[in-house]
C-alpha cells in the first residue's frame, strides 16, 4: 500500500512576518515528496517513522478540538500494520517535512474532507489552515498551518493576513539568467528555538517597529514584484530585505554564513534570505545571473528552484 504523494514547500517570502500578520508567499517544491506506506520489509528509517506516527496518534487522541475530525481508529490500525511516512523531504531544512506528513494524514483519515477539486473559498482555506495548524503544532509547538496547506493543495498560496489567504498563480518560468535557488547549509535547523528567539525579540519595541516598518514593507514589495513578474524591481527589494535580515536576524543565520551573506549584498552576485525559520537547513538565494552565483558559491551545494 502506498498513498498519494505530498510535496515539499518553499516559503519564498514571509518567514517570521506571517506570525505578525504581514504577507507571505509559499510555493510547492516538487523535487522532494513523501507518501504514507505499508511495507513488509521494515528498515530502521521505517521503524522510526512508524514510532513517530504512533506519537502523533497519541497527540491527536488527546487533542480536544472541533476543527480536527479524523478517523483515529483507522489511523491506529494502519500504524499497527507498520505504516510509515516514506519521504525524501529533508528534516530540519525549512522545506516542510512535517507539513507533508500532516497533509498525508488529513487526506487519508479526515471526516468531511475539503478537497482540492472544490471551489476553494476563503472560508474553506481558513478552515483547512486552522485544522492543519492544530495538527502540526505537535511537531513545532506552534504552527501557522501554512506548510501542510501548501503541501495538501500543491498550489501557490498567498497570505495577505492571518484571516485572508488565497490560492494564487505565479508567472511561468523563463529561460533567463536569473534564478531563485536553495543553498545547503549542511546543518539541521530546529524551528522551535528560532521562533522562541524571535518572540523574545518581539518584546523589544525597536524590533517590533523594524518588523512593521522595514521587514514587512520589503517583504510585501518582494511578493508584489514576484507575482507581477517584475524581476528588476524584485532584485532591488530582495537586496533591501537581505540587508534587514542580516542586521536583525543574525541568530537565525548560521555563523559561518554571515560573511557569505554580506559578500552577496556587496558584490550583487546574489542575495540571501531565510528559508523557513533558519538556524540551519536551506538558505534561499536570489540572483540576476545564476552562473555568476554558482561561481561565487562554488564551495556550496545549490539547488535551482525557479528561473527568471
């Protein structure tokens, strides 16, 4: 038995900002995916995943929520048969490994499931996001529900605010020189400690002001530019965003990448930003010339996401 595939996601813009109600844009990333599977030959990875599903089942069993309506007896029976989540999505990399798992569980066991084939009204999208937020909190302590939503629907999602999200289209890729890419930090990042650092920083009035005035403004501009296909303006705004992140989000950027981040801003060969909560995993890169960026970052592993 193998269930349908659920893909990784990339939050192109909006990390941390969406916690504070600014815009965000998430897209599916089909290079990595996962599916629920029952197999006879169990590897250590399958056994570990099966145990994680059992822990998740116990969490859901005690979750008192009107929003999360799942056939838990069926879920438990499949876990007892050795079901696991067969996934190529790297964990702790900011590309939604737990989101894909939550999407797969909802898809298989939800009562009155909202499907991608329906007319996805704002109310339905919010209902899904709320359900996913409560389910995914098991993994991160606090979740926006956006990763599972993106993985479940497998379409780009535009977050205007907490209560206003919509499915969106992104401009089709061109065969130009420009690119969005992932830079592998070769370290695992953990969401919870990073979010905790951010929440502590939010107690500071100056930091809150910076989020409202600079971070959110540049993020919103980047999203508008990207959706309108205005690459020239986009790179200008991504550079501003990259500077703000380097100055105010240093703890979320692995120490060994501070200089690399600065070099990109100074040379204009590439601009880096956080991919997810940071602290490790992938770093997101934007460049007007992918060949130039590859040369500048030749000691690092890069993965192409989108071409301009």
